[in-house]
């Protein structure tokens, strides 16, 4: 009798596990039959150019994702539409030569939709950057739909910037933990890394006194020039240390008449070292 009860229990438990396995398999099959989605590869994008009448072309990355996307052998088409919430104006701030795109299987259903930033008639800097919201409104292909998510594109208009070159430097350094207030002199070089973007070759008093690379890492710090207003974004000291180098808001600018640059930034430790520097073109 005991043997019979044990056998019956084993059969019941086996049926329970078998039932679970069947449910799991059924769920997986159901997921595999879901639609593939045409979507923007990014949630947001920043585009910018110098407001001098030129046009700048950028690419919006689009892709097909889904349970059977890799198995699809045919092309997929999609069309985008401008959302009414956009503050950017078509024909004034941007232009599309086409709002449709074909994602080919030979390219793994990955493609780029061109957008052109217009600057003619724009006087920089603008008080508020125009923003374009894009929706995917149609998608055609075998078991393909659009994912319904927007792409936010922020448009920055820049003034002409030409800060590359060598500068004589007069720097004041205050270290509150030591109670010190010292002056340092030297030479630094600004190198252009992008439109309105630069990197110095000296960070703090260490590299003004000891030269680029005096404390290892990547010499200098990054900065951005937008119509003579300088921003020094928060960054690790020489891309090596956990100390954060960051500009003091309102303390960094370029004199458009003389080309002299004024910097004010801090380097944090358990306290904040602070620097004031005047860069005069050589």
C-alpha cells in the first residue's frame, strides 16, 4: 500500500512539472509571434552649427527591433512626422529632403534619415534652443509596426569661434585647506576638438608650473565657447583622478575685441581648490 501511495505521488508531481514546462513553451512561442518595431535608435539628439548661413547635415539613426527582426529577409519602410509640440520650424530651422526611409535586410534593417540644420537668417545666440519632436507614423513590412516613441532633437546655434592657439597665462590659486593664495605664470595652448569645443593643455597650477602631463592622465580640460560665453563642464581631473574640475557659473568668458579669455574653475577634494586665470593671446 505504501509503495502504491509513493508511486501515485510521483506521477502527480511529474504531471505538475510537465504542465509548467508546457506553459513556458507556449508563452515563448507566443512571444516569438509578436510584431517587430521600427524605432529611432536614440531617445534624444543634439545638433548644432555656426549661424553663418551655412547648412549642416546630420543623420538620424533608425532600426528594426523585435523577436523575428533578424529573420526578416525583406526591406522595411517607415515615415516620420513632425509633432505639433515642436518649437523648431520646418524651413526656418531645419529641412527634410524626405521623411521616409527604407531599412534594407542587407544592412540588418539599420538606416540613417538625413536632416539638414538651416542657419540662414538666424542670429546667434538664441534665447531658447528650438526643439523638434519626431514621431514614426507608419511602418510597412512583414509583421512590422512603429514603436510609438518620439525622438527629441535640440538645435544649438553657435557663433563663430576661433580660440585655438597659444596664450600667456596669469593664474591665481586659492587652497583653503592650506590657507594659501598664490600666483602662477606660464603658457598654455587651446586645441579645437569640435565646433566651438576646445581642450587646454594645462589644468590647475600643476600643469602651468610643470607643463602638460605633469600629473599624468590627459593634459588640460575641456571647454565650450558659445558666442563668447565659456562653459567648463564637470569632468575628472585630467581624465584620471576622481577630483572634479568644473567651471564656476558666470565666471568664464571671451573678450571679443581683445581675444583675452577669463577662466574661473574649481577642483574638488575634501575641499574646493579655486582658480582664476587670464589667458592673453600670443
